[in-house]
């Protein structure tokens, strides 16, 4: 059986390095179709340096990228990928870059495939980021933050409350919502006009399989009675009230639907209906509905939500569920 050290060593061997070769647009198209016609292919781990070489061919320059396994890169010839002495340095982030010479057949096999409409996000290590922003506090480079600001002090963090909600819909509607936001629905729901969400994914999965995440900081939530409590109060009111009270509907409990609609009409931005998702005849998970005002929901859309990971031998645990002790 392999030890942990041996496993880490094998993982490091499988790592790849992204390299770039700058040339003209016409030459780049020919390279992707038929490969290189030169004895050696020169590339660099710095995209800016590759672009500078491509600009020498003309204004219509283009960069061809490669994914090269780290184990194939050698410091001395012979080899499929050999580091050269020129074009070495440190980029703006503090990472060391170098140039290489590759075998043309090897380079053709490792050309990265283009994905139309997809832009690769920069993979910048945390140590490089911290070092760069420490030395360049007024840099034009900015960290990618969430849609909501972070607390500035410990006291502010203790006071801050965050409400994470989920709105499940179809894949087409999710894309429209992320591009242009929520729109007014032509029909009013059972609990009033607004965006219907829930803190539990088990509840929202009954309405769609693509999630739109909302993150609301310091929410002012107005809660109504749950349908179960309303039914029990109705039974008690029917059995204990007099005939005159029953005729005049005196002290009659108010339906949660009417409570939610009245709260929305009065100007409440977030209305919570506890355990509104229920079906006694079917095995349906109970959960709360949270009706959010359209403008509030559009401001709280999370553009880059954190992915939910699941181990192969364990059931899924969402963030709304507590950890097992």
C-alpha cells in the first residue's frame, strides 16, 4: 500500500504547466490545423512575453497555449521540453517565469483546446497575491470579492447576520436571472407577490434543478404563523368558541397566506412562512418559504457561489444542516 508521501509525489508529477507561443493570427490557425513546420517551438510561461513576440509579426497577433506536464520539463537537453537561458524574470505577482524550447510533434499534441465563450480565471497562489498587494497597495489589480462587503471590525462581525437563500428554477431561467435579474411575475403566488426562496435545497429542488443563490446581510425578516399552527388554532377556535363568535368570526385565527400578503402590501421586504412546504400524503421534506422583494433579491444575487462538495461514500450535507457531533 502506498504511503501518503508517495501519493503526494505522484500527484506532483501529474501537475501541468501552461505555456504560450505568440504568432500572427493566420499562423496560429495553420498551427492548430496542421501543426508546426519549424525544428523547434519556443514558448514562455508568461503570456505577456509571448504576446510581445507575436506583435513582431504584425498587429493581428495571437497566442497559442499549451498544457505541458511538469515532469516533462528539463533544465538541460536532450528532452521534449527544455528550459532556455533567455526570457527569465518575475511577473507582477511575484511568480518566476521562463522560456522553453519544445519538439514540434510534442507541441502539437499538447495544444490547449479552445472553449468558445469560456475565459480561464487566473490561477494566482495566495502567497503571491498577499506579497503583491502588500508591496502595491494602490495597484489596479483587485481581489475578487463577494457581492456583500466584509466586516471591518470584530464588533461589526458579531452584529452581522447573513441569510443565505436558494431559488431553484430551470437552466434557461437561471441564465436570464443572472444576466438581467428577477422580473415581476404575471401571477401572484399563494403567499403574495415576490421571489420565492428557501434556505433548504431539499425544498427548492421540487421546483427546479438550477439554483440561484441569494446572500442578504442583516436582513429584516417578518415571520408569519406556520400552516400547521394555523390548523391547530382553527380546531381549538371551533371547539371552544360560542355560536355567536362562530357566526361573527370573532377572534378567528388569520390564515398565513393572508398574513404574508398583508405584510408584503405593507412594505415588508422579506417575509418568512415557517414549514409552508408540506404534504402529509407524500414523503415531502418540510421547510420554510421566504418571499423576497424583487429589488432586494436582485441586489443579493451571488455571482460566484461556493460549490458544494460531497464525498463518494457519504451523503450530501448542505450548509443549512448542522454538523454531526
